[in-house]
C-alpha cells in the first residue's frame, strides 16, 4: 500500500515538474535538473532490475528453430518442388 501511495505522489510530482517546464516557467533550471535526476533514477533502477532478473532471451537463443526447406535433388536444383513455407 505504501508503494502505491509513493508511486502516485511521484507521478503527480513528475507531472507538476513537466507542467512547470512547459508552461509556468518558474525555476526552470532547477525543474529540468530534478526532471533529469528523476529520469536517470528510473532508467538505472529499471536497468538494474532487468539485469538481476534476466530478460529470458538467453533461453530463446539456445532453442533456435531452423527454417524448413526442401533438399536439392541429384542435379543440385530443386526447381521441380515448391519450397515448404509456414
């Protein structure tokens, strides 16, 4: 419950900073600095979370599927058979 309340507060804070930067123009430099810190914390926090848990792509790379094609006949071409497509 506490995480939800903090997330809502952070969202409202972010929207107020963006509104100030775009429309109000009071303490713009400070607002941009806080906004950049906010973005960096979110980016590196999310990046750390993904590297700790793994993305699941490692498992997919090991199980690569080879495409199904027809083999060549004795003369080296397969013009008489259509290629198998899915």
